[in-house]
């Protein structure tokens, strides 16, 4: 039996919120949902395939601040999540976090 090694440095919290995202330099926005979040990153549910190392820009509202300006985040794809040969998510590492409300 192979044991998996936990590489996360921050605890995760479930967070299912709408996420708008795009590859940095692209004009095409995607809309998906988050699965969880930590102080260092986020997992989003998406069928899009994006290679690790690619920079993305995210826009989302925190669940307890729905009527405030959205968070604007730059992140790096650190892994693609696949199940049964299908892309189902992206693991992201935050590079910058910005909000007019913080």
C-alpha cells in the first residue's frame, strides 16, 4: 500500500463559491466554482485543462462579503485534478491577493 504525502502547509476550508478566472494574457474568462481555500491557495472545479506553472487571474466574492467588491487574485496552477481520465479541477497557489475591502 502506498501512502500519500501531505504537502499542504496551510489547512483548507470548504468554500463553494462562483469563481471567474482566465489565463493571464488571455481575454477568455471561465466561470466555475471553488471547492476549498486556504491562506496559500484554492482548488477550483473545472473541466478546463491548464498545465502546472501557468499563471491565472481569479475574481470572486468571499461568502461572508457577497455584496462587497470581489477579491482579485493572481495564482499559479500547481496541479490538474483528473478522475476517470477527465479534468475535474485545478489546484492553485496564490501569488497576489487584492481587494478594496481589506
